[in-house]
C-alpha cells in the first residue's frame, strides 16, 4: 500500500527513526538497536518504507534518506552507551556522497564502534567491488558491518564469511525448519559453527512467536530480534 496522503510536497522532514531492540538471549538484555525509517503522516500514522520508498526514488532522495536516518539516529544515541544499526541500500554502497557524509559525520562522533551498517546478503554479493570499497571506508571509521536477510538455501555462505562482517541476520523461519528437517538442521549447524569460528554473531530475526525463539535457542543462537520482544517505536524506553 502506498501513502495516498503524501503528494509531490513529500519531505524527508517527516521521516524519523523507529528503534527495534536486538536481544542478547544469554543475559535477557538489549544488545543493540536497529534504526528503521518511518514516515509520519499528518494524522501521526507511522508508515513503513514499502509505503513511501516510491516517493523517495521518484524524487531521487535515496542518499538523502540514508543521511537523514543516520543523522537522527546518531543524535539520539550520541550520549547513550548503546550499539545501534542503520540500513544502507545498494546504491549507497557506490555513492561517493554517502562515503563523504560518513567520513565527515564521524570525525567527532564518540565511540563510532557502536555503529553498524546493515546490508542485505544479495546486495553485498551482487556488487562485490562496491561492497569492498564501502567496507574499507567503514573499517577506517571503526563502523561494523552486518549482513541482513541471509538465506542458507539461496546465498553463498563461504562468500559471505569472506566479507569483513561482524554479524549475520537469519530469518527465524530457518531455525523452525531446522528443528523439523535434518538437511536444514545440518546447514544451520554449519552456519552457526563457521560463524563462531570467524567471530561472527548470528542473529535470528523476524521472531514473532515463542516457538520460533525456542527453535533458534535450540540451534545455539545467542541474539534475536522481532515482534515477540518489541515492535519498533520512536523511543527506546
């Protein structure tokens, strides 16, 4: 569904970050927050990116959207000792505007190692040269990199593990299937073992029910995210 209330007067001033916790299951505590873009309408309805990204693209504002969410998230967490993540798009990887923006913004930012950027597995492997350039910039700024939407049945695991990443996000459905299917279980166990060997965290995402969480725990997952814990909100409190 698109936002019919928004017309050509659409402005990024109406886009704000909503925060969803990533939980440390061992300590039952928040490990990090993912900062998600939401468009606030005049009647204060929070719209998902799928409802307004067509406007962002129409007005050629993809880079500006990334900068807006980064700036507002960075300001929110500036004096809070908490890790936080922001999503970057395929175009962001090769956009020199984003590269310069990050280098400029983080010159005086306290503890930039608290920041991670999330990139889908597909985009990371699709544009390997651009990903490599972008990752070098992130490493120079002490920003971590997280692979999002990893599917062990569709994505080259060895190719992903070769990247300079700190975490991989895997759908909770994968762990549900692993409990029921031996082949899926073997793939998932291999994923977790190799990630542990490479000091890469595995995050179960899209956790909406307790049985999904239990399945992830049984496979040895230590971090999880989803509506079961908390829906994204405009505050971390």
